């Protein structure tokens, strides 16, 4: 009970600190949409780096990542290293830098706004926003569901699931509506630094208790199966590469990540993130995922629905330290949710409500954004109460869904001959095929010579279906653009910015 009290106390303390930061940020925030959503594009290198870091990784690093390493081996470091350390770092420069240039030049706030203006198409703007909100909604819901479940477990049922999830939701509504991007980014910076310190402290503590890094790692050789065999078990080359590609391109299009491409203070800030990002994520992945792998070698028994890291810490560290790490993971979960709410609100109010209903003033736009946060959070909270399996399935496939946007966007940014119809067909076609392949029952398709191919949720010939659909989207975008002419209201010049 004392551990649970400590964990709840740390969570409450974090919420109070975040609220305090929100109050300070609110006092510095202008009453405009650009300042509320993008902090007036003034974030420096450290804040931009750490707010993306905390928003993207957060509780995954504490729970899901170590669980995968525990089940399948430490090679998960390679998968995530490729995903975040290398591919996403490159995409941050290739897509993010170009997006910052055109966003700064034209005042864009969302991805849909940027594409809609270039192709003179309100339907394209709404389509991109609708796709993004569709895939984002279950992620917000899953964060609330996780928070409610964790608080219920921490308090031994004294705080029921609905009350825990509802309390966290109300807090996030108040905090995000108050502070906007500036407060979210500042809080994320503190959270990202805290994550690094705690995971390394846990790594050193467990290693010391197990007889050193060498001793702890040596135990992995005794694990049965393909635990250390890259290319065996889960870690086939197709799985490693397709998972890394799918997730890296997917997170690039996540609204809460993609919108951060607009917020940098200068070109230098964007450029500095390329070499710094891989270093930062590897500093986090190596200790976090090795802890999960060590747990297997050290004989920690984790059930199907249990997180292995708390069990390992309970065995090898003091109770107060384990409580601190677990509570920190809860706080990290909230650091992802607040960014999702802010981005979801901006996509809805900026790309759907504003162009379809009225041209609002900047002040009214900022007000609508705060209302949008409340609406988005409330709807996802209601969905989380029912814990529907359909939404869970959508959440599990959302990375691939977002990844379908990446290549058409890249083509549009760099190829002047991209047409409106090329974007319609490329974006819409790949999304439809991906949803059918990832969410619907398996389908057997006759293929000449080969005989037949069975399309199942997940993969084709060992490669993720999201990668196949990404290639389809690229082919459809380029092919349709070659076969169609640009409409009179398309304007390729809006992307013609200097890139020195």
C-alpha cells in the first residue's frame, strides 16, 4: 500500500508541476492559433528535440519495448534503432526541413493545410485530416484506458477504472487547453530528461545487483530458442526491415510528431536534430531494452498481461525506486496524450471546422482549438469506457495507416509535376487497400504462375502489408500524376523555397 501511495503521490506531483508550467505558458501565450498550436514557431534545439522525444517514445520505452525484448530477445534494439535512430532521423531532415521551410514561408499549421493550399483542394485537406484523426483517435483512447487501468491497480481498486481514466482526462483537458504547444513542449522537455535519468539509474542498479553488465548479459546465452539469433524466431530480415520502415514513416506522419516540423525557431534548429536524434534515442533504447532481455536471463516470470520491467525492478531494486520508475512511466503516458489532444484539435478545427463552417479570426481560432481539445478528449474517454476490440485493432495498425501518407507527401514536396488527382488516388488508394489487408479477414487472391497469394492481417511473404501499401501509394501518386494535368488552381510555386 505504501508503494501505491508513493506512485500516486508522484503522479499527482507531476500533474501539479505540469499545471504550474501550463499557467506560466498561458501567461506568455498570445491569443492566436499559431501561438496556441505551434508556440509561434519559436522552439529551440533542446526543447524541440526533447518534446519530440517524450511525445513519441514515452511509456512505450518503459513497458512495451522491454516486454518485446523479454519475449523475443535484445535484437529489438536493432529494430528500434533503425526506426528512430536512423530512418526517422533522416526523415526529420528530408521531410521535416522541407516542411519547416514551406510552413514558415506560408504560415501553415497542419499537414492538411499545407497540402490543400498547394493543390487548391479543400477535399484533399479534409481527407488528410480525416485519415489522421481516424488513426489518432484510438491512440488517445488507449492512453486513457492505460491510465485508468494503472490507477485502479495502484490503488487496489479504491479508485475504479472510470474514475482514474476520467480524472486523467479532465486534468489533460484543463492543462492542454490552458497552455497549448508552449506548455506541452516545456513539460515534455522535463519529462524526456527524467526518462533518460531513470532508465539509466535502473540499468546501473540492476546490473550492479546482478553482478555487473557482463554477468547479467551472460545469462542470455542460457535462454532456450532463438533468443540471441538474429534472423531466427521473430527477427527475420523481412520483419526487422519492414517493421523499422513502417513505424519510422508512420511516426513521421503522426500529427503530434509531424506538427513539430513546423515549430522550429530557425533552419539551424532543424538541421541540428539529424545528428542529435540518433544519439538521444540510442541512449534510451539500449538500457531500457537490455533490462527487458536481462529479465529473461535472470529468470523473472512475467504473465501474458504483465509488464516485465516493474517485476524486474521489484526483484533487484528497493520498492521506492521501482515505484518511482513505474509512476514516471504513467507521467510519460500523459506526455504523449497531451500532444495527441492538441494535434487532434488542430486538425479538426483548422482543417474541418474552419474551412467548412466559417473563416474565423485568429482569436476565435485559438478559442475553438481549446474547445476542440475538450471535445476530442471527451469522445475518446467515452470510447475508452467500453474498451471496444475494434478500436484496439485500429490502434495496433495505426503506424502503418499513418505511413501511407508519407511517400505521397514526400512526392508532393519535391516533385513539381505532382497533381491533385495523383494525391487523391495515391493517398486514398493506399489507405483503402491497407485497411482491407490489415483489418479485414484473410483473402486468397489468384495470381498467374504463382497460383495464389493469401492476404492476411500483418504481412505478405514476410514483409509488412503496410510496406507493400506504401509502395502502392507511391506508384499510384506518380502514375496518376503522369496521366493527369494540373488544375488551374494548383500552385507548385508555394513549395519553391530556398533550401540552403
